[in-house]
C-alpha cells in the first residue's frame, strides 16, 4: 500500500483566512471625532464661534468679516480667506465647508442690503469667490 504525502501547498494552514482587518486610518473613530470637532475650520479668521464654544458645536457663522474700505485690499483678503478655507476643508475632511461659507455669504449680502443704503456687493466675498473659482478651474 502506497502512502500519499501532502505537498507543501496543501498544508492545512493555507486555508486560513483573515477574519478581521482594521479600518483604514482615515476611517478610524478618532479621525471621525476629529472631523466633527473641526479644528482647522474653527481656526479660520472669518469664522465666528459661539460664546461658549465646545468641540462638537458648529460655529455661529462661517462668514463674519469686516471691510477695510479699500476694494483692492478687500479682494486680496477674500482670496487669502479662500485659500485658508480650502486648506481647512482638506485638513478637517469636510467637503461641505465651502457650501456652508457660501450660505453665510448670501445671508450676509441680504443683511447688508436690508440696511439703509447698504450694498449687496462685498469686495471680500468677490475675492473669496474668485479664488474658489480659480481653484475649481485648476482641479483635475
């Protein structure tokens, strides 16, 4: 009677499967908590925080700016704000940040237009929107 020997490829261990794999680093619970605390967004110079801000609270306003009264300076300031917002959006993994800012830009325009003699146009907002448009045009 001949005895069959197993080849190395058919050892019992070759049938073991990995039952658990750890989540990717960016999908971890810590990353999700960090995303909800929005540290980069809350550090933006044009974001107004609530009086008693806490980590999981949304800011009071995503667009709280004051004009310098100089159009060219305000447009450049808006461009700087847009670059900072894009960086914060990437750092916080918050793809809705620009949309939230745009909502508050519109609300600010409405508030300014309701004031007697107020203008809906804001040089800071125009600079912000110009830089966002430029970033979108350069995106692959």
